[in-house]
C-alpha cells in the first residue's frame, strides 16, 4: 500500500516572527517541527514552506481598512494590545501573511487531492472582521471558509472548533453565511468572556474531564454529519489539556488524542477533505502541548493515508465495473 504522507505547512518565522520577550510560548512551533523530524514521526510528513497570503485573500473575510492599517503598521497601541504577542517587531507582518498563506495552501491541497492537510500554526479564531484579539490578527478559518465558497464553489463547509476558547471571531464573521456551519465546543468560564453566537455553541463547565468532553465532541460530530459538509476546517487547539495554564479543563493526553481521532474517523467515513489548524496550547512545561500536537499530526497522517487509500480503491473498483 502506498504511504500517503501528510502535507503540513511550516515556516521558521512562525516562531521567529514573535519577539523573544513576548509572553506567548513562541517556541512551540520550532519544537514541534523538531519533534516531527525524530524517528518516531519521521517519514509520515512532508513539511512545506508557505508563501504569503495576498491582500485580496484577506479582505474576503476582513475590513480592507483594518487589513491596510495592519500592513502599513498603522494599528493603534490599543488595537495591538488587544491582539497581544507583544512587543511587536516588523517581522509580525510577514509572519502573519505566511501563517495565513500556510492555511490557504493546505486548503488548496485538500481541494485538489482530497484527504487531510494541515498548517503548523493558526486556528486564529479570535480575529474579527475589523479587529484582532487574543493572539489572532486575521481569521484563517473564516478566510478559508469563504475562499472555499468563492474559489471552489462549495456550498457546505463545516468549521469544527474544539479549542478550549470560543471561536468568537469565526462565529461573527460567518454568522450570516448559511453555507458555513460553525460549531464551537469550549469552556464556558474562559476567554472570551463576552461570547459570540456560533451556529452551535456547546459549553463545558470549568474542570470538565475526558468523559464529559468526549460526549460533547460526539454531539458536535453528529451535528456535523447531519450537515453533510464537503469540507471540514478543524481548529484543533490542545489548550483543554489538564496541564494547560490557560485552559481550565481537565483533558488527558489520551482523551485529547481520542477527540482528534473522532474527527478524523468522520472524515474517513464520509471521505470529507479536512484542513487541520493548530489552535491554542499553553502547557507548563510546554512539552505537554508539543506532545499533544505531535499526537494530532500523527493521527491526521494515519487518517489521510486511510482516506487516500480508500479513494484509490474506489477508483480501481469503478474501473473494474
Ligand atoms: Zn485557545
């Protein structure tokens, strides 16, 4: 059987574009890529360099005035503070454009070849139409959703957001877009404290553990299956881990892995192209976050292999008939 490697987009600027003094754990990207190059993971992935997203791609989901102010370094201190990742360096601009480009490249890949692809960053679900917040400048989930409609003529896209924080920016940008289903499973007592309205918000109380969370995940996936999407955009934040410093939930590493496999099982069963966006993860020590993201991409790689092998078999079957 052919080994279909998982395509993942990554650029060193994902780490280096953030100032070393920023509170954000910027090392998580470089540490993850190092992990994926160790023997246990090696050979499962093709790591590709993104190109910068264009202004036209960004304004599909964002106010051109906000986009231009960011690109021209004209955001106010207040706007920058709301985003975080401070102190900013000029590198924040190419970093943001490459990160968005990585998501778009992963989308283009699954639209062309089917299966699963991922960006080793992003899941920037707190970015709104005309402002950023919570480490998010532009919303890759919203941009990819709207590109999927305009560029690929899809009519049913599902955004499944399992990060511990609500996908508030995604919900507001896409609230009047019937072609995109937004589902957010998140901790009720966590940022953002003023929640937006997704199509489905499934809220967990602080302290919830594996069983409670996986039940909620199953509900979210039932809703997704009913919707019968042509594309899944999966925000796979691992900040629900018990070890996370921001999460307030109590998921084990195994529970997190099970959650991801439930998503991928649906993708395999229904042969739905799926893009993985990393999302949050702030464990202390950060190694727990890196382990969980390593598990995520390994599960994604196995699932991608299954989907593409199944697709090959179906092609062969149809030729025999
Ligand atoms: Zn988060």
